[in-house]
């Protein structure tokens, strides 16, 4: 992980994360970005849950392109509020979006066109003058439209269930804007719960999330999405979000939280030790709900 | 017979569920709407379909309590897992009957603010933002707001329109180019409000235990009351049983 972040995430980069929404959030990668002391990042994502709040609190971020930043099951994100309202730890530029316009902006980036038209947000202050959007009309009938500019992240980071060394990645469950973000980005980092043989990936090419040749790095990091869930592997640690909310009410509390959970550990393995094996095991999926096999045979 | 006791949130869930008709395609939001959809599906809308903005479609709600729409129980047994673009596309095309939205502020014309509130800091309080709410408000055939009833939340005019309601009155949505829709109800801790032909909210039903005076005192504009307003029907024992079966610790309803 350290090598992947050091090589592919630089100061001033735009970084897309949390693209499946509440599941498969690459927390381990975000924490490595904090330990690597990256600065002036632009974060891109629909609803980022507490990962964006942590990166903002750690002082890594100068701009966010997002639809929602907070703590999905516990409420507001205190670091986000401190940065937006009081410029602490430093000022934050907010490029407001809705979920759909994030999706459309990344789609434009993925398709290599400058913008996508939509009917959403007409009349919303998100789209008012001075926003990132432009108003327009359809050349084919004159209807009013909103143009969403292409979003091209420098890096997209995805947590997936399994991947092979050559960049093949399988993800399942809700996917949000994962595929669009991976296609739009200049570089893609795949963080995998499990590393498998290439033949496992090619056995089911419809489940591949991103063209393997576009993947810059594959990182094996089991538990790297905690406290978010990974379908088939572990559930969401709901209590952790409540604990984070309570612990980060003040800037000093947030610093303490980051010192303990991020700066105080070498990497994800130590983080999971700190979490405790009993708690980590209690989140593990025990059941089995296997998909029926499909036959891809050509002969 | 002893009347069933219930929380304000449970009454809001029940009122929300009654907004869902059978066969409705519903854009389900977070928190109370998750329960409202599950309740409606068990009670009177077995063929309602739920869309989730993370890219999940369900024709039967999860048996477990959901803290977020991405929780594993919402994936297992789904009718489809897909991209956000798939469900947002259905919304934009006009195939979604109803969406639910929570809010920090809603105004007399049903506009919602979840972005920048007036308040303590120099100029504003930064709220989390739209998420998918502005898309639901823009594009669903109708939407329902669920919100606590006090004069900081029900305001004359929102400081910032995150999710467009009726703007400044009838005809506003058409002038903006919005293809359809608008608010159909505001469900609060005291009342259910609906919208007149001018696009303004009025009190349609008053919850048991709330009075007209309570509502006036806690609404940020001189709110009008339907002359034929009645008391909001209380939750039935069966409805409460189902809600408590889904949320046994009252995580969302306490």
C-alpha cells in the first residue's frame, strides 16, 4: 500500500474514492495518504462517509467535488464543518454536486466528452451562477438542460473483493459510480480483499469492474475497507461510525483519533490489531449465498 | 382497551408508508424512509419496488434493519445490483413514482435545504449536502419530505435551495425546465402537510396529541389549515408490530 500511494498519489492530485457509496470504501488507502502527508488534494466522490472527513481533518485536502460529506449513520462530519465554516485546519473549496451529477461528470470523463446533459438540478441553487455547471438547451427540441462538466480524477481508488496481479478485479454488490470513475481516471489503484489467480478473474469476465490494462497498481489489503462493508466478506461496523462521531466533535479529539487509528499504526494489519480480533471476527460473514455458475464455454 | 403507545418517529414511518401505493416505484432514502418502504411492502404495497441510489433494486425489502442502503442485507436477495447511473436514469426518464427526502430546512413551497444553514459560524453551518435528494426532488413524479417540526426547520424561505420544491409558487418548476413532479407531502412530528394549487404547503392532518396552536408556534410562516382537517390516523397495532420487528432496538425510531 505504501508503495502504491507513494508512486501514484501526489500532492495536488484529484483522488476519487468511496465510489460504491457506503460499501467498499478504501479506508486503508485513505489512511496511507494521511501517513504520506499528501497535501492540497481534491477529493472526488458521491457520498464519502467518514473517509473524506478524516482526510479533511488530517489537512490533506484543499478542495472537494462531492454530493454529500458526513457520517451516513451518525450525522454530520465535524472535520468537514470545521474546514468549511472556519477554515480549520485550513480552507476548503467546495464544489457542490448531487449524486447524479457526480455520476454524469465521471461518465463524461469515462466517455471522453466535455460534458453530459441532464434534467436534474434545474432550479436548484447547486446549479446557480458561479457553480461548476452550465445551462443549455437541447439542439434537438430546445428543452432546457443542465450541462455537467467532465470529471477526470488523477487517481481512482477502488476496494474490491478479489483481484489478480495483472489488474483484473471482481466486485459485486452495489457499485455506485465505481466503473465510471475507474474509466475516467488517469490512474487506477485496486485494493483487494483477496488476490487470486488470473484464471479466476477470466472465468467470469462480465464481473470485471475495470479494464485490467487501465490498472496502475493492485494492493492486497484484507480488511482495508473497515468500517465499511465488503459483501461476502464482512459486515459494516456500525458502532465504529458512532464512536468516530463522538470522538471527533472537537479538533483536538479528531487529532487524537487520527493519532491513534492512523498515524499511530504502520498499516492495516496493525490497525486491525488495534481494533481487536474479537471485534473484527464478529463482523465476518459466516453464511453462504453463492451465485449459480454460468457457462462461458465456446465449444 | 388500552391505546397503543408509539414514538413520533414511528408515527412518521407509518404516515410515510401510507404515501406508498401498491405497484409504486419508490426511490427509497435513508433513515425513516427505509422503514416506511419496508412497512408499506408488508402492509398494503406488496408489489411496490424500491430503488436505492447506490445501485440496488429490490421488490422485497431486506428482513434486517438497514443502517445504510449499502449494508450486506440490502444486497443479498436484491432483484438487481447495478450502477448509480441505472437507477438515476430511471428517475430521469420519469419511471419513479415517489421519492423520500429528509431535510434540515423545508419552506412553505416545499423547497429543501441540506447544504448551508444559517447559524453559529460566521455566515453559515455546513450541512452534508444533497446526496441524491436534489435528484429525487427534480425528477420523481412526486416526493415526500420527512422532518422534525420546529420553526428552525419549517421556514418561510430556505437559505439555499438544495432540492427544488415548488420554488416561489405554481408554474415555477415548469419555468426552470423541470420535467415533472414536485412535493406531495411534508410529514412532520406534528402534522402531515399537503400542497395547494399555488404550490404552498397547508396542514392536512394533525397528529394525535398535537394542536393547531402547537403547529402555528412551531412553523416559520403563517401556515394555513385545511378546513376539513382531521387527526392523522394513529399507527395500528399491526403496523407497530412490523416496525418493531424490523427495528427491534428502535435505532431509527426512538
